[in-house]
C-alpha cells in the first residue's frame, strides 16, 4: 500500500511540503500541492531542502489580521495591556475579558498549525539521513529542522502545558495518531536536546536570508533555560546560569547589535540583520505581511488600506506607565497617536489612542498596500535582557549585568541604573522587558514563568493570580494556561482539559 506524503490526522501531524529552491524569495513561496509518495520522494538533495522549507511555512499562519482579529493577538490580550475596537472579534474579546473557553479559534489555530510544523520537522529528521547528499548540507538541514521543532514545541508547551509529544512521522496506522499528553518536563527535555544538537549542525552564526542560524539557536536556548529556571519547572539557579551563559555567548560573538533608531525595527530593509536574530519571513506582492490593517485605528481614514480594523492597540494606562522621558513612548517610536489623512496628507488626525508603530510598515500604509515587513521572533534586545535577568539571579548586580540592561535604557534616553540591590535590579530588569518587548508575543510568557503581573498604576510587580487588569477583570489560576481546543478533546479521548475550562 502506498502512503502519500500528504497525511491527515486529528492532530494535523502531517502537513503538505513546501517544494522550492533555496533562494529567500523561493523559500517563501506557497507549497506545490502535488501528491508525492514515500516511494518516489526523499531521494535527492532537493527533497531535503523542500521538506525543511515546509517547516517554516506554519510560522506565518498564526499571524495576520483583518476583521476577525488574528491568533497572535491572543498572547497580547491575555496580558491585560491591549485593547480593541473590533466588536466582532469575539476571540479577542473573550481573552481580554478573561472569559476565554476551549472553542476559541485562536488557540485552535496555534495547536493545528504548530503540530503541522512539528509533523514536517519529524518527517525531515526521519528521512533526510537516508538521502544521498553532501553530509555537511545534510547536517545543516537537520539543524534547521530541530530548531523549528523546538520552537513549535516551546510555544505549545507554554500555552497549553501538558501536550502530546510526537517525535516520529505519523500515518493513519501510527500509535501516536491519538497521542496522550506528556509531562511538561518531557517536552522541555526534547526542546533542549533538539537545540543542543542543532548547535553543532554547522549553521552560520547569522543568515541574512532568514533561515535558522547559530545565533538564533543559542538565543532560543537562552530563552528556554530562563523559562525552565522559573515556573512551572522551577529549576532555579542551575538554569539561570545556563540562560546567562548561553545569552553571553551571543553577546560576546559580536554578531548582533542594537539598532541606533527604533525606526529600524520596522524597516523592511533591515530584515534579518543587525538586531533581528530570527524572523518570520514575508515578501511584498509574494507573501505580504498581513497584520497591517489590524494595527491602524478603526475607520479613521489614515491608511492606503481600505480596511482599517482597529483590531489591537495598547492600553492607555500601560503606555503612560513608562518612565518620564522614555523615548520609546515618544510619538511614532513604539506607539503612535496621530497620523496624516489619506484624503489630504497635509492634515493630521488625533487618533484617540496608542496604536502599534513597532509593527507599522510606512510604505505599505501610505502607498503600496503590500507589506514587506517581517515578524520578529527574537531580537538582540531580548538576549541582553535575558542575560541581565539570569546573571542577576545567579550572582546579583555586576558590571556586566548593568551594561546589558543599561544598553536598552541608553537607547531609550533614560539614565543608567546603578547602586541597586539584587531585588531592586530584578524588578528594574522585568520592567525593561515589559516596556522594550511589548507587543512581541513575549510578555504573557514572562508573566507565566514568573507568576507575576505588572501593575500599571504602581509600576510594581504583584502575584499573577489575583492581579486586577486596569479595566477590571482579575486573573485566576486557570489563566496560567490556555484551554486545549474543543475539537482536540472531542476527538482524542486521551487528552484531559486544563483546569478551569
């Protein structure tokens, strides 16, 4: 019996392959939906490349925008720091108001798409070793596959907790077709093992095409170690040291640096360079980034896009909690409150809120309506702050810790931190993470690993459970995880729903 490569299962654990060549634009193209079989595929070097390219594809599918919102917004509304003007985006509103449930389409999209990415990674890891090809190239492709599998699992385990851990290709006869949930620690063991192996795969330290690089591997590993040091595993000092050491390797490599201007963070010409360590790839007029209509105010006539949805913007209380003089909250740095009118660019409108300039493609918004902007997964600022936090936990304040966190503050035109106790510096570094990494799908993960939330009125951190959002809802223990999607629970009797849902 022949099995086609295009498998289907409850967990979406086999996806379609992305058949393309190696250039950046080709590696972005949509997959060829032809049905190859196991018997006639995985025989040539090109097949190794195409299966690895397929793993990248699902990074894009949780992004986007429009009148129904988008899955990436789930992680922002869960922080209590985001708002929306989009009344019909019920998935956003349920998360924001802490009345979320397992029918939420955002969580279902993350689950399905990430398991598709994992499926293609499993296929690559299983099949590439048998292809007759250059051994160094084979090793590099396997390194990419392991990094991407680790990234998908890292996001899933933090969102959903105990999840199915699938490490081999699955077909309709596989035992893992309806896999049980694995302990959280087992998932992290695979993530760590994949990244450690990927480190030795011979990938370049940086890659301007947007493919996985050694710098991306080490940066992700530092983040994983930082999370393992905190909740839910609470591995403590040993893993804080691992996080600090791995982040320090990236810092000492000298391959990355902070952009001198915040404008560079959303400049398509700066994609995959400088501060940008790993990004989800988009290309104007080929696969344009699709969140632009979501980050402009609802129907105020400022954009060349005719759809202006106001799907997500920053809570006023959060933006106004930044330190006095912080450049990040100056107009059109991280946020914007005014913009010219589409009908007359000499006229400016006060928009009545703080919208997200960090993800704003100026050329697309003003003229082309096809965005060339990438989505940032990891940037150097995060590595600096990971190092500062982890090293402070291990040894307290030091010159190197201050140097890392003060590099972030210097760009924000804020005075350098100095003379703080370990506890004071800990909270100062946390604040910098909240302010610097805002609306990059990082803050909610920080809240969960620390079991802390930021009070925008007092500018202090308080316990996650019992924290009251500035607009009223109170976090409960159940919000430490998202609910496993209803469809998965219904179709796999081995899955148990997370508490409180």
